């Protein structure tokens, strides 16, 4: 089969579903998490600047969280886990997060075309595919960047995807919603990149940008990726 790519890797949060819509539709459940999320984002923005991966990212994250916001490391670890791996993940397990229209259909088309599919996120993934209606999709690889010691746009999580797939980076299309994290990170290791947006069309270094999932397959065909 003559095609330019062998696999497509998708960012999860903000790409397969709208975070803004999720927040608005689950405001009562998310409101108690808001302070922890806000504080955690600040800590993670600092950790993104690290040049080298770390052996235990969660430990370092808890140490920085405790340093910035008080308490000890054990308390910080528990607080983060209760929100990220507990309350937030429960929204997916209970079916309270809506996926974008046409997203599941697009992924199924790619699967029927013989492409290998992967997920990569800065956060835990476990309950999210099922909660987004993707239980029937065969994701060959699911990588949580925390497990490899560095967050996007560090090369390590992107290379971990390529290594796990056993596919050269240049034969992988990475689809995400953030220019600085997803597009730049993918391009930095030699992957192709596509960017989804939901409001104004952004300036991007990605191969293409799309607003509706129904366009993804067409644009991939137009760019002769498949």
C-alpha cells in the first residue's frame, strides 16, 4: 500500500473532546477541583522547562507542588491523585464527557484503512477512550508522558510513542490542539503534525489544521498521507 504514514497518534485532552465544553457541562463536579488544577498547571509549566527527563516525574511534581503551595510531599501527592486520577477520571467513567461530533467515526475510518492508532497525553488516559465512545478502537499504544519522565513538548514522550509503535517518527502523524506543546513537540522529533481548532483558525506550523473531524480524512487524502 503506497502511503506516507503508518500510524496516527492523538493527543487526548483538548483534542478528542473540548475541555471548555466539558467544564461548562460539569461545572458542579469540576468546581471543587479548580484550585488544584490551577496550581498544578503552574507547577507543570515550570517542569516543562527541564532539559532532561526524570526517573520519577510524579515524585518531582509533588515536591514542587508542596514547595509552591505548602504541605508535605505525601499530602501533595494525594491531593493531585484525588483530582487527576479520581474526580476528573470519574467524569469519563460515568459518561459525563461528550466527544466531538464525528471524532469516533474518523478514528474508525483510519483504523479500517490499516493505520495503527495511538494516544499520548500529559495526563492519565485509562478511562478516557471508553468514556469518549472509543471502546471499540484498537489503540496500539497509550503513553502517559508522566511515565517517561517529561511533559510535552519534550522529545521523550513523542519518541516513546514511536518506539512503542516500532514506527519511524517520520511515518507518524501527530494530531493535537496546542501549537507549543503538540505541534512543536511532534515536529521536533520529525513527526508530521496536524492541529485541531474550535474557534478562529490559528497560525500553525502543522501540515494542516481542521475544525471539524469530518475534514480530517479528506485533508489526509489531499496531503496524500493515506
